[in-house]
C-alpha cells in the first residue's frame, strides 16, 4: 500500500470518528433530554394533585420541614407548589422550633420561601400569632405576618397590622398602616384578657 493511500484511509477514519463523537455528544443527548422532559410533563399532568412533604436546610443551618395534605402546581411556574392544609416547622440554630399552620400556602422549592394564607397560626415558645397572611423569606432571614394580626404571649395581647421578625436576632418590628397606635392589652396572671 502506498503512503498516499494509507494517509487517506487514516484521514477518512478520523473524519468518521469526529462525526460519531459530535453526534454522540450533541445530537443523541438532545434527543434523550427531550424524551425525558416529555415523560416528566405527562407524569405531572396525571398527578397534578399530590400529598407533599419537603425537608430542607438553609445556608445558616436551619432545618425547614413543610407538609400539606394536598398540593398542586402550575406548569407555567414549576418552582411554585400550591398547598392546602399546611404545617411547617423551622428548627432554629439555638434548638427552638417555630410551628406554623394554615389552610393554604405557596412554597418555592428553589429558595424555600413560603407564603402562608387563610387562617395562619404561628407558635414559638410562649408567643402565638394568628393572621391572614404570613411570609417567610429565608435569604432575608425574615418572617412577616400581616392582615388581621393578633399577637399573644403570657403577659399581653397585641393587635396590629404587621409584624416583622428577624430569624437570626429574633428582634421584631410592629406596624400599623394607618399610623394609628398599636393596641396592646395586658393579660392577668391566668392568661385571661
């Protein structure tokens, strides 16, 4: 075999190898990805109503567990899970636990932010909050409760429009939107008004 024919055969083999590698790397994976997406969407469409339980740990090391009797999602916003009959627990770094329950919630499964609404109750140590809306923003380390807010502890009852609680320091800021005073009532030793 002449040297010229040998070089041509080697070049032809290299061209075929390059074509095979390009096909395997780009075209075959793309087909595989598309079939997986189609399968996932069909499964989600069949199971649009599900029982839910998520457990996560944020950057600070707080553990967050949220469960719901039922939930669904919008295919246009797959990161958001819409839940009903919701219970949540936030395990803080000092070992204390914040308990939250509500009739509904919107949970973001990327950043764990959650918007609770309708008959929301928060319990933390001797503190109790009832309201219509409560939002948790983990990146801002913030809980905000508002709309028909009622706060109780062992010594007092407070009515306000909004309360913000820093999850790191546990400091609170209390607001009334109409610039009126926050209403605070003292409780007697038996916990009555």
